[in-house]
């Protein structure tokens, strides 16, 4: 997920939501095992580039 106008806490919340969805939904967990997912602020991607951010979940 690329988040716009979101503080760092919002990114952490988005990642937490992804993890909870994977814990509660077998189909979501299966999808995330096949297609890694994560969240980043657009501002961080523009300033630092994608390779400097944390690896996907």
C-alpha cells in the first residue's frame, strides 16, 4: 500500500491491519504468502526510494 499524507503511526496501523487480516482470514494469509505486501508513505518513496524502506511482510 502506498499511503499519501499519512504519519508514521498510520503506516504502522496499516501494517498491523494487514497482519490481523492474515491471522483472521486464511485466504488473505495465502495471498500474502504468494504476493508479499507492505505499506509505505509516498513521501518516503519520493525522498528515499523503495530500496531503502523496510522489506515486505
